[in-house]
C-alpha cells in the first residue's frame, strides 16, 4: 500500500517539475493575451434578415400603360411584404435566368409594352451581391424592375449597367400573385406628376359677390388632357362641395390669405381626391362649361419623376428620446469595461475612454463614439461588406429600432459613412440631423453617433387627411413669392413627412405630419399637413 | 536492488527540485519579468529595440505584479482670492501682514471664453482657465537663479494647498530654469496635478498650478501591465520619429490624465517614462495605450 502511494507521489512530483520547468522556460502568458477571451458580443437586437438590411426606398407599380399607378412607401407593411416576396423570388430565379445586355431601344420597347411594371428604387443603392447571395457581384443597383410582357416575364437590374433577365415560364405568375392583395387598396394608388404642368389659380364670383379661387393642375404638353383634367376637377368640385359646407378648416385660411389677400375663409373637401380645386368663401365653383378668369398661371417643371401617394391620413404623435442601459452600452463598446475610465462632464454627459476610443453618453440619451486610431486612408472595404458590418454594429451598439432605415451613404476615402432615419406610419421623421450616423472602414468603426426618437405610445388628436398637394404647392409659392422669377418654378420634391417639433420648453417632442415641398427656388419648405401653415 | 529506498530518494530529490523551481517562479513574478530563460530573451530583445530607437535605459525597471484601481478626482475649485492672498503672504515674507492684503488690488481685468479669467494682483496677474489650471504671472520677483529651488521648496512646504506636492524634476536651460512638482495621493504620484516654477534670467518668473481633488480609488482593482510590456508599448509609439540619442531617466507608476473641464472623472494608472531630452510619455498601465 505504501509502495503504491510512493509511486503515485513520485509520478506526481515528476509531472509537477516538468510543468514548472515549462513555466520558467516560456513564462506566463502576457496579461493582454489573457484578457482577449473575456470579450463577448452582446447584441441589443438581432441582425435583420438580408432583405431588410436595405429595403427599397419605394416601389412603383404601373399597370396598363401607366394608367394605374400604385405607390409603396418605405416603412409600410405593404412595401415590406412585396419586397420580401420579390427578394426571395429574385434570389431563387436570377441564378438560373439568362442575362443579356440590350440596347436602349430594345429595352425601351420591352418596358413600354409591359403590362405590369414593378420598380423597386434603392437609395442608397443595393449591393448586387445581396440578390445573388454571393460576393462575386460587386455592382450596386439603383433600381430593380419586374416586368410582365405580353409573352415573357423579365427582371431588369439597373446599376452602372442595365442587365435584362428572361424568366422561366413557370415563374410567370409570380408578379400578379405577389401583388394581388394590394391591387384593390385605394391608399396605394398614386399619381405621377408630369414633367411640366401648369398650376392655375382661377377666380370666379361666388354668391355673395366676392371672388373665390380655384387651383388647377394641367399637363402643359397635352392640351386635350389638360381640358379633361380641368373638367374632372370641376366635377370633383361639384361632388365635393356638398360635403364641404359641413366642415371648415382654419388652416386653409392661411393658404387662402396667401393666395388671395381679399379672401377671408376657406372651405374644402377634407379628403385627398387627386386634383381637387381649392374653394374659398364656401363658394361653389362654376360648372365646367363656365370660363373663369385665370388669376395666376404657374409653369412648374419637374426634372425627375415625382409620385404623389394616394389618400393619406395622419395625426401628430408624441416622441421620446431613446435611452439605452448605460452599463450594457459600455460593455458593448469596450473590451473590458473596467479599462474604461468615466468622466462626468459639466453638461451632464458621461464620457468613457480607455485612451484609444471614447464613448460620450449625453444626458438626453444620445451617444457619440470615436476611435481615431481606426481611421484609415484609403479604405479598402467593399460597399457590401461595409453595409453588413454597419448593420452588425448597429445591432451590437444599441440595436436596430423598428421603423429605422438606412437612408444615405457617403463613400469617402476614410470609409463608408452611413445615415439612418426613423419612419412612423410610413412617413420619414425629418429633423435637422439624421437619427444615426456611422463610419465603417476595413479597420472597424472610427465614428458612431446615435440619437433616435421613439414613439412614446401617445397619439395626439385624430387622424386628418393631408391637404391636397396642389394647395401645398401653391402655398409655398404664395409664402415665398419674391424668390421666384416670373411665374415659373422647378419642383424637386413634394412628399408627406413627419416634422420633429419641440412642444414648448420641457414639454417633450412631437412629430407633426407635414407636406415637404422643395422648389429649386425656395429650398425645402414644410407645411402643416392639414392647415398648410408653415412649420 | 531496494526499489523502495530508491523511490524515497527520488521523491525527496524531486520535492527539493520543485521547491527550487517554485521559488524561481515566485522571484520572477514579483519582479515583473516573464521568466528565467524568457527573461533573458526578453531583455535581449528589449535592448536591441532600445538601441534601434537610439535610446538607453539608465534606470532599472520597477517591480511588476502590482494591482491598482482607477483614481476618482474632481477639479480643485478654490476661492481664487484666498489662493492669491496665500501666495501674496508667502512672497511678502516677514513683512507679510494679512491686514495689508488689499482686496481692491485683486480684480478681474479680462474674461474670455478661451483664455479664461485674468485677475490683476498688484503688478502680478493670475489666469484661471476653465478646467481649473492657474498661472501666476510675474509671481517670482527679485529671485536669483540659485535661490529659486529654495523658494520653491519653502513655498511647497508653507502654503497649505501645496503641501501634497512633491519635487519631481528640474529642467535647466541657459536662460531658464523649470522646477516641476507633482501632486501625491496615498503614496502614488498624481502626475496630472502639477506645480511648476519657471525662472527666467532677467525677468520675473511664473508659477503654474493645476491641483486635483482626489475623491478616492474606484472599487475594482486589477493587475497593471508589467514595466517591460509598458516599455514595449512605449517603443512602438516612439521608434519611428527620433533622430537624436536619448536616455530613459525615469520610469515610474503613477496617475495621469489630461486636464478636463468636467465635474469628476476617473484617472487610470500609468507608467511614466521620462527621457533625457525632456519628453515625457505616459503608458496606460491597464491598457498599454499611449496617453495623449
């Protein structure tokens, strides 16, 4: 028994001596090496699926030679559903489809004769490799078209090149199938503004002897269409006038006052009706056969396609600034939180730094992170890799809030700079800065700024329709008349948005629905969605 | 053969050998060196790297295996008039009388967001910057070059808020002498806090003061990087840019941070490396990063 114990002890001592000799010979591992395994990724939110990393900015469906236009806005369930289906379809079909580069004439023939055209517009562009699921495709796509011709179906990828893919016969019905649930939704119907049109302000006598004003939008290059439009507008007025007497809108007063100094109040159709005329003083417009004197006639040029979404209603919402758990954030940004020293600044912000990188957490909830050591010139990271890295960072450093979309990217020598924006009910929240900004390069993330506003769960007021866009167009002209040379204007954008406003000192934040009207002459102007008062 | 006896002898021999090896490891761990044979290689590599950087090591590296925590500080926010009066009383020496301290002599002459506030103080001026640093301009009057050291030592001893400052080093130039003191807290040099006397030949000298109010150490202690590692990190930052030979004349552990205009902050322990050419480098003793 004792001999057995001695043997075991001797073997143990020999083993220990070998181990100690090893320690002396090679030394203990360095402290830094010993710390590496402590780093653990703790994502605030899971990474979105590939198709939702960069969903389209909008989708436009044109049927029957552009007679029917459907507009899918970013941030809506409809666009997400259509895009998810289409993404799966494209990922499956593109690798087996036959791609060809056609001349502009042939392409135009196919697109013009298509019975169905679904266009996904990407801004920022979509890395082509996302569609193929392989990194071998370095291209960037600004648009993806799904086309149904009389006999064949096509996919047209538009980037630096235009490549047309003819689809297999058994997939021909995909487009109609995917879109069928949406074709009867009136809120998706939209109008495409002509490249040039005339905005007419027409005067006619009302019953009380005063002058009323009507707005007409007429396509300049198609006189017969303009007449039809004017006639339609007249009918619309007649239909609308029955309802209008019941509801008076104080905000229209502003537009009326701007349009006609003598006018005192306005009554108008509450809903969006494509191209309704603006009526003042509760007067009825003359019948379509009556010729009314034209007070003003503005030539509007639209240099790029603009789509006006269909019937829209919105209401104000209360917002709160996002606040993230501080401890988790510090954990996310630093290898070892104990390495980061804390600096309490006089403005209430808390700054963490380990000497190489700094994280500033503002009192309100915003955060800013800088790591100057990671700046690199020139950046060699590809756009697709940078985008994936940015998405991962977003989920790691605070999470990807619902309703947040990548809105802009800038390619610089230092890397890709990405900007995100929040959307509520399909409307972008416009503010002086972006919700989030990140610089990504092949060394990492040298800069990150995050300042999201979240829905506070409190809606304000009731849903009200957006005022007709024609009124918004004229309201901006009336408000900024000295900026226009002659009765001509170049319209760059008109879109429904949310505008962030501070609801008085210490009273929180509200997002007010607004028309964003951007003339080249005025810059962007924001008007209250219902009253058209400038915001 | 008596196997039992042989095993006993072997057990005794290996036991002694293990004791010796453990002792060796303990010695090396406590001196902060990575290993007996590894140490030789490490020293050899370090010497080569130092030579390549035109540097020589004139001090022995301190012991490693230390643990430390962040130091929490806040800016020192004294009543400036009292600070000025204490200086004035000291500089007046025997003739100093508190009753003679005229408040009317002490008033603001300039207030600027970037420059800070400038107070007039008789012929002297005091500048106070936002982050709390003070400059006493023309404070040292009528002193000869060899008396500056004595005056500085007395001042650090006599003036109450300077008593935690300890002499650090002197830089001598033909026209100028600089005496530098660091603040001390719980036995550790707080390099971020300093007291500096600048003597100029034929002109009045200045005093610069930046004092911190230490609030205590943070709870979590952790091991600091060994001095050899800090030296490597320093060499990584230093190597490329030096043309003239220099020597490392001081290598010590303390606390250092930039001057912040903040309410309170944590300061990391640093290995301070001072060179004969006047340059000073601070290597964060937790992260190994060079502190700017």
